[in-house]
């Protein structure tokens, strides 16, 4: 690997950019970035300039030697890159608003990663990421693609199975869970062994001073969790602690979408009836952030960004790049190829788990067999994911319906098609393949 | 096996009894039944006498040598039996009415085999059947238990895993599917190879004149199916034929509960709002049947019984008993031990599939691997079933909740517990173990 | 299937032919063969005429309407055939003599099916059978290929995996085992459930009068076996009965090659030192048979043929053809696609097991899991077989060496290559692919 | 874990002891050992004193604070230990001489780990190690057992499956392979990913500067290997490089026992005929070493110890103890629980693979699926190992024979029992269970 790195951030006009720039500045000694290219599409040019200029001011203030390039010419940016990060959102927040509102209008969750919304987002995002991967095969075939576009598990699996580009997916959920356990233990030297899939991940072991103390800590962990929202965008609906303890594993906040589906649905339907959805809240937060970013005197990441949700995402990406570049062999939680780690899933399925990071990639840790019940749950969701990936690539309508049949947050029957057709129409500008089907 | 058989029918006071008696009369030459014991519980004594006397008149008319015994002393009946059939309903139709009405009152399906109702029925039935199996271990350890009490798959699996009694489960769904294909082909010499679980079974191959013609026949099969209700108690909601064809297998009518869940739910909620559920319809049909049975001049199965639903059930049981007794090695569709037939399920799971019937039991036919998607669906439902069996035996509340978490016809969240608690209260007379928990 | 059948026997000039002809004559009412084509290669023309004329006399004597055609034009014969049987031996008995003598001269077993000899026979036979299958794809794509050319398991697997022709493999070993159990029980109405691979097959269950009596019968079966040679061509070396009983299954006579390898090797080396091998014995028996066949007054299968070894092979082929043609659904032991029946083997591996015979083919019976140890043994041998098939098709030298590395009857090291090179040279006329490599 | 450690070395009177003592001295800053107990049996008292006094001189010279205790009272030593290492040899070198000579006298390899000798060593060693583990359960239940008694894989698996003691097994083979690759690359920053079983392990990936370069390096690795003996006690017989390259993995030197079995056997038989076996060579080396150790002026590990074979073993043990104690999370090659890492082996089988070392134990790295052929080989050897462990614990004669049936270095047939009986007799003082059987 070269001694002076070229890093490319696709979706560089995002409001998150100051976080990743801050991350690179902090780690400048261990990751010698010479060039940081922020890339966006034409429609995002204005935002790219605003946030890009903030980035330049941040670098200048830090007094380090890192060139910031702002461009809408993706190929120019990708040429000879060492690392490419993605934080893109096809169709922007307006698409997310549709993903949420249309299903809610028919009485089901939109939810931008796990529900009907996540399914639509996958259909829009996977072809775009695969296009990027194809360009990378030409322009920077050895570069790493660090994906944090959602749905991260499906996007990463699509790149791994349908391109030759090395790709690792990231999520901030395990980081948040780890931080909350650290707070509880008052220590950092422990190991949470994570296993599962993106947004359906558990901590199965908590190793501390040579012992696995997860079972004894689980009641305290659940107690603590109910006192504060672990992740910004999940409702802190309290669940039946005895039931969770009986599963023997620490669930992630997103497990609520499955175990407490009806309660979340009722709350969201109520918000919806009052004209308020998560996407719309986010959109107004974003608008305010860009107002702040325009301030020529601002030369650091503003505190308000933390309210945006998704905290630690960019920080984690920087840590991962550093771990790869330095061949550090530390353990991080990433989305990687299964390789038998979970026996019920195919070898080439992407899972989310604790892995050793090396310069040659992430190697997952083996783990004692998951309970049958958990393997069954994961197989069901992975079946949904794989059918969704297939639908995103082929544009086949029946494959899409079969995918939806396996999503437990979706209503099944004639209504599935009604909502799907409405969403295809609403997103037709971003779903080329599907338009051709009409 | 002895040359003159003793057969015991538990739940002998059922309205179905004339069908099984007719079946034994028809096959008298190949199954030499010397004694037929109809057993019921004290509360069913009156019905037992009515239908039992009809049975006696039927046998007398047939002029054959088969003694009908009517008793509420189960142990006396079981002593030295060769075959025991079960057609019992713990809590009678009133329990079914509660199973259906309580979930519907909270906006979800009751459904007496697949939904919340089926779950509750399993909790009530499994302990009773296991008591019978324990008595059989003492009184007739080599007898066959032919189960057609629903949920047939779970009940059969419970007996196979938790007693030493040989047990085969039956369902009339595959028979109905076979008859409807026979009608379409205008032939009998074909082989439908069935695979799946009770009430979630597919025909995967249709062998006819040396070829598998399922793919070419599937459109015609679906066409025909939409013209008539294949099974009495399933609403003939039409499904998306293209979608079904894309699965490559012939589904059973019960697949509608999953693929068309929302549509069935809406219809049932409407009926419920008008005060009409399936159980109540059945109850009034039954009352009329018993009026007919009282007629001292009636000496054959009345035509009206066919309207009851469940046609062919008893006929199939007679065929199975004949096949075992004569070691006929014919192929029948039964609920048997998996033994690797479906790779994603445990060896000791009970599946519903085509099997060769021998005097030593049913040996399933191997089959080419099911599509990954189907294996995933079966694993999910089997996980529900195995947790339900465990809950039925242990009476553990959290295990019950975990079972319900895996049932796709149930709403998940606080509502699950609310409905479960209401049902536990409603059925408390039939749920000893659970009462102890209070 | 047509009402008047055309059957083709490839290798029709074999000394076995009178047996298969007798078999067809006996079953003429249920298998209406209009034409029987005996095909051989040019070098076999004289023998074909001798045995073919005997066949004509047999048919004439029987007074039935079956035309016997003798030809060396294989394509003419295959046109529109319904069943094709193979009893060919590439390189004739002289090749077998080399297969046995060359390895023995280096101190290891030749053995024409399991050892180095079987490996070489597979290399010679598989390309020829695949050529036949390719011709069948053109000339009679729906015909059945009934293979009894050895090594039967590998040949059948090669056809199933590398052609579109329907193929079932046969072996007389299970028939002999069944006959010997029938003798012991004094009964025919039992079911031996066989599982394993060709020449490495066990009976795992012996169902009799509704019970599995294998464990109690095993000592008696082993006692009886040691009194007589079960199969002509296996030395009746007595084995440690306690050891066999501890495996819980009834082994086939060929298991001796593994469990008693050293003893058989010592005996064969002794015979070899006295200039006598099995192949040479067989060659002189064959010469005498053909002298008998020439007798114009002979019009039936001569008794002397039974001494040849391989008894019941042809009879079994006739039974199989009848079972397919009549869709009889009886249970026979055949070489078929695994389809998960043995969990440790690939789905498309060919195994030898009890199967239901239908007009659409053989469907194996499921069976409770084999002991881990047996699964391990089968995987090792199947690994040998699959590498051998690959070598036979590709002609790759290292693949061949890797195959031999997994054969437990072969010595491993430099000697493997020495013997292999010597055999390649000896058989160069029948190993086109390999000659090209030189 | 306590801040001042108590370490116990069982078999402390071994000639290896100076190496482990040197190792502890070198790492004294990171592993604060307060007490080092060297334990031996009564027969080993003299040697224990000789080598123990050398150890005391070494510690004194190093000027560190570590108390050396010499004892034959094992329980006193184990009380409250933190780490226990085993380097014992039941029956001493005389037993090994018998393990080698008796099989060779019947024309087969003795080989003290893989062949008949290894099998006998397992029968002697496993009961002794399990006794130690039972004592540890009482006296130091949280201590780590670091096993380097051979056959290391089987001994480790026996402890893991049949005691509650945490146990990790070690072998110097992977260390030697790693050192030889380091020499070739002229670098240390690479990762050899090992997978397999003890003495049947491969390097499957060689990660270097972000790429897997194993395939391109394999020819060079094999070239280098043939120039020098990688492991002292394996004959450097050259193998067919093309054949090895076709397997796609870097084999360990012990693979020669399988791939070049016949060549090694011939060489050993020749040595044997000249009265010279490996064990006898080692015995004379040992005698010389103890002469050296007696020298009161010697206060460091003598250079001559390196000729003994087994170099780096003790060094590796020290590294492992350090990694556990410091929770270093570095990657080492150890014998650990499989946990699905190799799909064809049971979860609780012990495998040898690259693992992350934590204070809570070794967590193996997942790896892309092994080739089918390698999985088959491992399953065969593991079947041998598991039957051997079962035999060692139960003393069942037929289980022992079944184990031997799966060892490819053993001749199969009557000879197996002859040799086994001779070895049982020769070792009867160390095989209590088996004597009872007589």
C-alpha cells in the first residue's frame, strides 16, 4: 500500500462529512492521507460546496497536509484511490419520506432499513453501488470500499457477490452497545463478541477478566437500556425483560422492530396521523446543519451534528481504515462474508460479527453454535435479504414479491402488491430497471 | 400381529365416527377387526351413546362380525389394543370458539391450527395425548397410534419425541390435493411427491407416464383451484398465480394463511363483527348431525356429514391401518420423522411427506433438495412448533412467548401477552400446568 | 412409454448374455419386448455371433415374439430404444489381468472394482459410457440406461452428472445378501433397508413382522456367512464377529477388502507368486462357456454359467426394467442420486440404497442418520470416487494421483506413481486422453 | 487473575525444562511468576533434582524473584495454580521404544503421534491427563492447562470434552512453518492462516501486504523445504511438488506420513533392521543432556538441547501464557474447540488453527470453506481420534479396533489385533483399564 493515501468519499455533500473529516484529522499520524476527494452528484453540487469548504477550513485549522478535492466527476475521483467510503442516499431524504409515508398510509411500517422502506432503499441503492464497484474495478481495483450506506448488510453482500471489489460494511449499532456496556462496567478492557446480521445483531459473550459474564450482566444491561435511548432513531419502547433474558443474548435496539412490532407500529401510525415521520424530522435537522456549515468562521464539526443520529458512524470508518492500513489486527464489529461462522447461513452471505482487521481484510471470529431459534430467525431475514438483492439486480417483480413475503414487518396479501406498486411509481426516477418492466 | 384386531377410537363420541365405522366396514376383508372400542370422556357420554348406537346399527346392517364397545373407561379400552386412533378435541367446540373469538377481538387470526388458536389447541391437546401414550406404554406397548387430532404435526412430534409409542399423523389436505389433480388429469396412475409440514405442505413433483409434469401443469392446477374451494374450512381467496408459479411448487390451501394473511384477516374480522366465526358454524352443523344420528332407523353414514369439513380424514386412517396391517408398501402422505429428508430441519422433527407404509411403519421418500427459500420457511414454522411443544410440556411462560414470536399470524409486542393471558384465563379448566403458575 | 419395447444390450457378446435373455423370456408377459438388440465392438464380432445365435435358439424354443438383432453398429441399435443395458468391459479380460497383475507385482491389490484395478477400470470405462450417453441424447433421449458395468457406482454417477440420460446402476451384492437372510429366516416377507455405496453397502435395518430385528439377528447372519462364500469372487476370510457386531450394521462381503485388507493381500500375493489371479481363472471359465454356446443343439442358459460369478446380475436388471415399465413401486436396491439420504455426501453423489421404483425412476427411502463413523468412511470413499471420475474425464495426472491418495487399498508414496505409470503404459490403447499427455 | 502467578510444570523432570525456564526468565516483566513448581513422579525424582537444580541456578543468575519448587507431590503443586503445563511422557522413552519397535517388527510404522505408536500413547496418556484435570477441578478450578503432551490434539480434546478445566493444546509444527516462511520472505509482518488438526495442518492463506500470496509462493516454499528438514524428527523425503501444488495449500511436514507413507515405512524398516529407531536416538541424546545438566557450573540452557527436536515448544508455551495473562489478542496457532470452523467436523472436536488469544481463551478465526477433499481427510482422521479417545476412557477392545480401522498408517486385518495385543502386553503397567479386561 502506498505511503501517501488517496481517500474518496462518495456522497461527500452529506451533512455527516464534517465528522469523517474530523476523524481523518485526528488520526493523521497513523493514516497519511494526502488527498481526500469529496464526490457528489450534480443535484448535490451546492451542498457539496458548502460542506466541502467547511472541510477545507477544518484541515487548514488543523495545520496538516491533506488536500481536499470537491468534484461531481466520480471517475476522476476514483482513479488510483486507496480507500472509498460511501455515505450516499439515492433520491435524498425525499425518497426516505416516501418510503415511510406510503407504507404507513396502508397501516404498515416504512422503516428505512428493516421494513418496506429498507426494501425499497435496497432496490434503489444496490444498482448504484454496483456501478461504483464496476468503475472501481477499472480505476482502482485494489482499493477498499468501506460501505456505510444503508441497508448496510445487503449493500455489502451485493458488492461482495457481484463485483471483484473488496468491501467491508459498517454500522454504528454495535459501537453504541459496546459504549453502553463500558459505561456499566466502568472499564474498557472487555470483549463483547457480536454475532448476527446488520440491525439484527446480538452480543453473545461478554468476556471480562477471563470469564464470560454476559448472563449475570444481562438484567443490568436491560435495566440500563430502558433508561435511555441507545440509538437516536429507535423508539425506546420497553420490552419484557424476562423474555429477553430467556433468549440468553443481548439484543440490539433494532430487535424491537420484531419483538415489539405492534407497539412501534401503533406509535408511528399515531405520529403519521399527526403528519410527523422520522424522515421529516431528519430533513429539518439537516436544513439547520447546512445553515451552520455556511458560516465562514466555522472551522470545526458543530456540536449540533450529534443530534442528527448515526453518531460514531464516521468515527468507526476512520478506525477501520486505520486498522486496515496499519494491519493492526484489532477486533472490530463489521459486515463480512459468513464463511461458516453461522452454520444455517450460506458461506457467501454477509453477516455482522466481531472480526480481526488485517491489511488483507476482516477475518471473523468463530463462535460456539447459536441457539437453533436464533439460527432460524437469521435464516428467515437472510432469505429476505438475498431475494431483495436478486430483485434489485434483475428487476424481477415476482422475486420482489417473494422477498416481501419473508419480511415480517410487511403485511402479506393483496395489500403487498398495492403498496409496492405505489412505491415503484413514487420512486420511478430512481428505479430504471423497474420502469422498463411497465 | 394378531389375526383378529382390536381397534380403539378415542374421542369416539365425535360426529365423525360414522365415517370411520363405514371405513372399517368397507375394508373388513383386509383388516379383520374383531373389536372396535369407542371411548369418550364423561362429559361426552350422551353423544357417545347416540353415535355409538348408530355405529352398531351400521355394523349390523353390514352383517359382519365386529363388536362395538362404548365406554368412558379408557384403560379398559386400551388394554391389548392393536391400533388406537384419536379424534379428540379438548374442551370441545366451545374451546375452539374461544380460540377464534379472543384473538379476533384483538385484530388477529384465531385459526384453530396455524394461528393463535392452533397454538392454544396444542397447549391443551399435547398433555392429553401424552397421557394416552403413557397409558399405552403400559397397556398396549406395541400398538400404533394413528393421530388425526389437530394440530396434527405438533401432536405427532410430541408423541414421537416424548413417548415410546409408535405414532403416525394424518391430514386430509394432501388427499384433497391429490383428488383434485386426479380430476384434472382424468387418471389415477400418477405420483404427487409431497414435502413440507402439516398445513404447510407442497407437491414438489407430479410424476406421470415417466415424467415430472408439475411445472407444465401448475398453471392449470391453480386455475382449477380458484374455481372451487379445495378444503371446506379455508376461504377460497384467489392468489397471485404468477407469484405461486415462480415458487415452482404446488402449495396447499393453507398457504393462503401466510401468502394472503391480510386478506383472510380482513374477511374474518368482518364476519366476527357480524358475530359469525367458523367454529360457530361448525357447532350448529354438529348439533343437526346428532339430531339425525338419534334416528333409530338410520343405519348408514348420512350424506350431511360431508358438509362438516374434514372429509376423507377417517377414510385415510382406515387406508393407513390397512397398509400397516398388510405390509402393503404403498405410498401415502403422512406425518413422520424427518430423518434428513428436509436438510434444514432436525432429524427428529416431524414432517408431512410421501412415505412407503410397511408393517414396521412409514419410511419417507428422499427428495431432491428443497429451494433455500422453502427450507427457510419450514425452519421458521418448525421453530414455532418445537417451542410450542416445549411450552405445552413444561408450562413455561417465556417459552410460550418465544413460540408466539415465531408465528407469522400473530401480532408481536405487548398485545401478544395480553391475548395470551386472556386465552389462558378462558381455558383454565384445560390447562392444569399453567394454572399452577399463577 | 410405447407398448412394444426396444431393448439394447451393449456388450451383447458377453458370456452373461444367455442369463439376460432368459430373464426377458421369463418376464415376457409383463415386459413386451418386440426387439432385443445385442451390440458389440468389431473385436467382439465372433463372440457376439456365437452367443447371439444361442439367444435366437432360446427365443425360438420359448415360442415368443421377440426379434433378436446382432450388430456392431451401435447407433443403429440405439435409435428409438426404450431401455439400454450395459455389460461392457473395455479392453476385455486381458485388461483385467493387467489391472490385477501389475499392482500385485508391486505388493498391492489389483482388485477390479475397489483397488488400483477398479481405479484403472473407471478411467477406461467412464469415457466410453459417456460416449454412449451422448449418442443416446441424440438417438433415444428418453431411454433408460441400466448400468451394470463396474465400477457401477462411479459409472452411474458419471452418467448422472455429465449427461442428460436417465441412469440407474445395479449390483448383485445386495441381492445375494437378501437371499442369504431369506434362507436364514425361512421367509420372504421382510425388508432389508440398505444404505451405503456400491461395494461398501450395509443393511442397517431388518424389518420383519413389524419390528427391526437386525441387532438380534446379526450374530446369526455372521455365523451363516462364514460357512459359505456369499459372493463368488470374494475370498471368504473370516472376520472378527464381535468387531462387526459392534458396528451395529450388516456389512457386505466387500467390506473385507477394508477390514481384512492385509489378509486378502497376503493370499493374493501368494496366488500371484504361483501365477494365478482371479482374472485368469475367469478367462478360462469364459473360454469353456463359449465352447458350450457354440453347440447348435443348446437352446437354454447352460448351468455352467452360474460358476462364472456375478449371478443374479442380469435377473436383477430384468426385474428393474419390469418395475420401471409397470410403475410397480416395489422396493429394490439400486445406485441412485443421494438427495440428502446420507448427510455427509453431496446431493448429486450416487449411493447404493433401497429405493421405490416408479416409471419416473428410483426414489431412495430416507433413513435415520448413519453413525458418524460410517458417514466418515463413506465420505472418504466417495472422495476417491469423485476425484477418479474427474480424472477419467479430464485426463489430469495430478487429479488421478489425488484420487489414489484417498484409496485405502493403495500404497502411498513414490510407488503410487510407479505403478500408475506402468498401468497407463499397459493400457495405452484404451486411454486416449492420457496418451495425449505424454 | 492474581498479580503474582503460580505456574506448575508437570513432567518437570524432562530434559526440556531448561527451555521453559529460560522462556519464563525472558518474559519475566510481562508474566510475573512468583512460584514455579516442577512436578514429577517418583521414578523421575533423580532427573527432577538434576534439571530442577539447573533451573534454580538459571533463575539465580538472572537475578529475578521466582521461586523454584521441586516435588513429587502433585496435589501440593496444583493448589491455587494459575497455569499448569504438561510435558509428561507416561512410561518414559522406554515406552516409546516399544511403540516404535513392535509395529515395525510387523512391517508397519510405530510413529509416536500419528501411527500405532501415537494410538498407544493416547491410550496411556489420556487417563493420566484426565486425572490431573480432575485434581485441578478441586485444587485450581480456574487455572489454565497448557498441554504439550503428545498426541496433543487428542489429549486436548479429551480434557475439553471430559473435564471442566480450560485447556489449550500446543504444537511447534506451525511455528517452524512460520519461521521458514519468514526466512523466505525476509519479513515478519505477514499472516499465515493455519487450519487442520494437530500433525495434519495446512497453511491455507499467506497474507502479505494486503494480498493472499500463498499460491504464488507455494513452489518456492516447497523448494526451500526440500533443502532442509523442517522438523527434526521427520525424514526429509522429497515429495511430488506438482501434486502438492495441485492441493492449493501448504502442507505440514507430517503430511509426509500420509502422502509418502510407503517411502517412510521402507526407510524406517531399514533402520529397524539395523537396530536403530528414532526413540533410541532420542534416548541417547537425553542421557547426554542430563550429564551436562549435572554440571554445577552450568547456569543456562545448553546449546545441545536444540538437537533434541521439539524446539520452540516451550517458547510457544511461554508466549501463550503471556498472551492469556495480558489479554493481548494476538494471533497464535493452537489446538481449540472447532465451533463450526471446519464444517465437516463436530462442534466439540479440537482442531489446530490460527486463533485470537484473550484472557478468556483462544477464539479461532473463521476461514473460507476447505476443499471437499481436505474436509474428507480431516473427518477420517478425526474419526480415528474420537474413537481413540473413547477407547482410552472406556478401555473397550472393539472401540480400540474400530479406531485402528480408521488409521491409514496401520495395516488392517488379523495383523491389527496381533500387534495391538502385543502392545497391550508390553505396556500393561501403564494400561490399568485394559489389564482388567484380561
